[in-house]
């Protein structure tokens, strides 16, 4: 939640839907509350409520008929401010805290993102001082402030940290993650290669054989493997027609990159997951081995698909 134009929708779309910052520049204001279901890292099911910040909607959220609906049963409350604005005008922040702690009293933390720190006129220190000084004593240890910018990626990085923390507290999702890691380790032992499973929609790593990977917040893996198909398909169909062969639809099986010493394979294993394999050698034999390991006929792939589809 936050005022209109503070960057809430841009943060949601760049973090959870794989949009670039440029794609969010001209998005229209959110009308009321936009609800989206999102599978974070392909593991944690999240229902995101993006609350439009126009005054007419804010008045509804805090009305007697809607307050308990909006602010009850919240797991991860995030409040955003625009640090290029006037730090004195923060009545909404006070209203938000009163409502969220009243209707979701079990909450341990509320996260406040001091956004747009990339702007020259940004005043994150003044905002922190103003907001922190307005906190009731019982709220001080429960409200966490972070200066961020959606434009430079630090806001996305912070939101991912927050969601990762929630993921680590979920016993069911951690068990699922362990099963996935065990499968990847078994695949590694059979091929002498490293495996990385990515969540398609956000480009974040679900699991890998090299442990957790911390990368620049802007460097999400963005793969549109199917995007190459239409043009190539048209060319191949024309060639087949000229040769008098039966026209058949084609599909992109995998992408193969190489260096002087190793290969990198990329393959969609279902609509929601992409596997990256980095070999520890470079030979014609390893290409066949990796292709076989990623085949749907491989029992480990079937086991993996079952694991990542279980909800």
C-alpha cells in the first residue's frame, strides 16, 4: 500500500511478472485493489494485493465496511513511499499501521520501502526520520525501513529478500525444495554437470546444485525460448514445401551455448520451469548425455516435474 504513483505496481510487475522497468513507465493507475496469484521461485504461493493509491480508493480501504476485509489475515505487509515528495505529509502511513496491527495483530514485521532514491530530489534520510519518529513505542521493533529504487533494482532485491524469509519459514515449501535439490544432485552425479532450475515467470532460481546464488538484482534470467519459433517455423515450412515433403510443425527443443571449455544447455521442462545445465567438460558425448538427462523419458525428469507441480 502507498499513495498513488509511489511505485507499487511497477515493483510488482518487475519482480513477479518479469517486466523491465521501461515496460512499467506508462502503466495506468491501479483502480481499487488488483489481486494476482504468484508462485514465488516456483515454490511459495502468494496472493498479491496491489492497492491503488488514489484518494477515493484510500477512503474506501479505511471505511468501516472494508477495513477488516482489507487488513485482516495479512502475512507480508509492504508500505511504499516516494522519497522525492514532502516527508511531512504521511497521514496515510499512520492510518496503515493502526489498521494493519489491529486487524492482523499476529504480524511480526511491517516492511516500509523508501522508494525513488535514484532521483536527485530524493530525501530518504528525512523520510526515515519523519516516519520513525511518528511510530508508537510498541511498533518500533516491528517496522523495518529500507531505502530502495525500483528503477535501479534495489526495491526488487529487497522484496525478494522479504519473500525468501517467508519461504524459509514454510515447512511444506522447504520440504518441496529439499526434494527438488535431491533430484538435481542425482542428475549431477550421473552427468558430472551442474544443474540450475529457474522459475519461468520471474527468472529466479528455484534450486541448484551449487547452493544459493546471490546476484545483481537486475540480472533475473529472462527466457522466451518459444519466441524464436514462429519465424523459423515459417522458413522451414517453405523449405519442406519446395522439397515436396510433408509439412510438420516444429518446436525448439533446447538452446546450446559454448565456451572453449564447456557447454551451457537451456531447456523448458514445463510451462513454469526452465533448466540450465553447465557441463564440466566439452565433448560430443556430453551433448548426448545432457540431452538424454533432460528428456521426458528420464525418470528423474518425471520425478522433478511431479515435485514442482505439487501444490
